[in-house]
């Protein structure tokens, strides 16, 4: 979690969570961090939604050269099974949302926010920025890799009703 100053989560339902991240000196990170290097990404602490482990990854200056001048935010599925999620990412007043199927040990499609918009609408006078992500687990693939004790009756009920 290098670069992330504060994190908290709010469990909304068994299969829905809102994750908050506060990053100090983000204005400096946008200018000085290289893009596209995993070593220069900020990673949230791992968290669980409906028995599936995730983390949020943030690149302050884009995931690659083509996205320099943008912040890249995505959701990483740390579990050993495929999932489908609804996700809304907010950075200040900017929002991006979508529904994604994410394979095991891979990430959602990237969400990009332009630096110029963030400076105007999301960053305070001290260079602090707040990022939040609301994640709803729609379903999780049942595989031999999953421990049966992880699949609760509530999860199965939610999948059937979903």
C-alpha cells in the first residue's frame, strides 16, 4: 500500500461493499511517478466481498505511455475463480461505472481520470485526493479451487435471486 494514506470499507450487504481510499501528496505523485510500472502502482489492502478477495490498484500517472496524464484505477480479483461485478469508481466528482467479468488473478478494465479534471474537481488545496469504489458481487464461479466452507447459504441464495 505504498502511497496510500488511509483506507476504510463499508459493508453495505453480504455481496456489496464501498471502499474508500485517501491519498496525500497526490499532486506530487501525478508529476513524479512513472507510468506503467507495477512497482509504481498503489495497491489497497486486500478485502473481501461475498467471499471473494479483491484489491484496488491505482496508477497516479497512467498504466502506460498512452495514458500519461491520467490516473488509472482498476479492481484486481485476487481469488482463484472468475467473478462478475458491478463497480462504480469515484474520484472527486468524476464517476465511472460498469459491469465486468474478471478472471482469476486478473483485473477489471481500466478506469481513467484526466489529471486536469482531478485538479479542478477532486483534489483539495493540500494535494489530497479521495477515491472510492462501490463493488457488488453478482456471481462467483464455483470451482474445485474453492473451499466448500467459503460458499455460504447466503451467497448461494443471492446468486439464485440475483
